[in-house]
C-alpha cells in the first residue's frame, strides 16, 4: 500500500476476519465448481461400474425377450400335443375328454406378481413369468394325461379282447342284416320308433356268439326282448342278445369272443325268427355297426354301414 507521507509502499497485513472471509469465499467457490464438474461428469460420462450395470441390464432385457419368444414356441408345441391327445390318443383309447377349462386354466390372485412390479422392465418380466407359470401348469396336466394314456395302452391288449368287435351271428355275406340302429318303423304299431340295436334274420336254432370277452350278467326273460342274454365286457361296455330260443350260458359265467352263448329264436315282441343285438357304452345305446372291425374287411364294413342305415321296418 502506498503511503503519501513517506512516499513509499508499505506492507499491509489483513485482519483475521478478512482472512477468514477470503478463505471461506474461495473454498465455497471451489466446492461449487467441483460439484458442478462432478455432476456434469456423472451425467455425460458413465462410471465403469455404472457402464457395467447398464450393459448387464441390456443383456437381461434381451434374454427376457428371447425367453418370451421361446415360451411362445413351446406353447405352440404343447397346443399341438394337446390336440393330438384330445382328438387322437383319447379317441383311440375311448378315454374321457379333458375339459379345456382345465387344460387352459390360469392362476388366481391379482397380486401374484406384485413383487415384480418394481423391477426394471417390469412389464416384460411379469409377462414372461406369467407365461412360464401357465406353461408349467399345462405341462403338468399334459404329463398326467400321458401317464393315463400309457396306463390305458398297457391295458389295451386285454381291452381289445373285451370290446365287442364281431357280428353276433355268422353273416359274412351280410345277407342276414335286417335293420340297423336309429329311427325305424315299428312292425306292430307302424309308427316311427327308435331302434336301439341291429336285427339279424336267421333260422331258429342258429348259433349266437359273444362278440367280446366278458361275464354273463343276465340270462332270462326280458319285457319286449323275450329270452335275453346280457354280457358285461368291462370298460363300460355291455351287449344284449334278444329273442333267443335256447340259452347256452348261465349268469356269472365267463365267456370268450366267438363262444356260443345261445341260439336264435322268436320270443318276445318279434315278427319272425331273428336276433336283436345291442351295444351299450357307459349305459347308453351305441350303434352296433361301429363294432364289427375284427369281422369285416374295409369294403365289407362300408357295405354293412349302408345296409344298417336302412330306414325301413324292423322285426321287433
């Protein structure tokens, strides 16, 4: 500082307060500039750790998207297997259908995936997890279904012997086929009436065969049918043989396919010697013409179906 009295520059020492003010001011300015520089760096430049996390997050997102696509492909394969199961395998084994409400059932609870909502790409994570859960449940149901079909397959050899599969009388030329299953004209009342079986014309005394292995559960007179034999084949199948003349079996007796069980007669509500034959599956009438697959060649089977479809008059 210049002193006009001495005409010389003299050294001036600031006070403590002034020194403190200068230090605080410079420190504050430095910190302010430092913070700005730090946040600017953080905003425009990623730290090595942050760059690694961003890379891992992008990789996880890509993997979830690929997994979602693979789940869709797996679901398509499962749907194809379900269709084959329902319309082919279960049809072959005469197995009950699995309702779609069970095959396609989902999961209850609105908050099941709530814990995933806070994650990055939560929508993608939740959708993938939902599809995975549904796929696992449907695979479990399909696995049980296949186990059931395997069990049915092992039992199929015995079942094949029991299912009605031949004609109940010798009828290779099909000339004994009189009337088939369905609405027909009643021979007594001459009105349309449901005919629950097939009629085969034959002379009195013609042999009648069991159409599958089973157990005789009825051998007596039955209203409308006359002398009648009913065989329980197991697997929900029963066959009935009506208007017979003489019994060759008794109740409780085991019979084999092709074994003679009775002879043709003209008993009960009948307009002439013939056999009335019925097939029942799960206690419901079924068309007997569907069950001659071990007795007829394909062309003969087609001819049988045409004859059985005759809508004319029946014999009972």
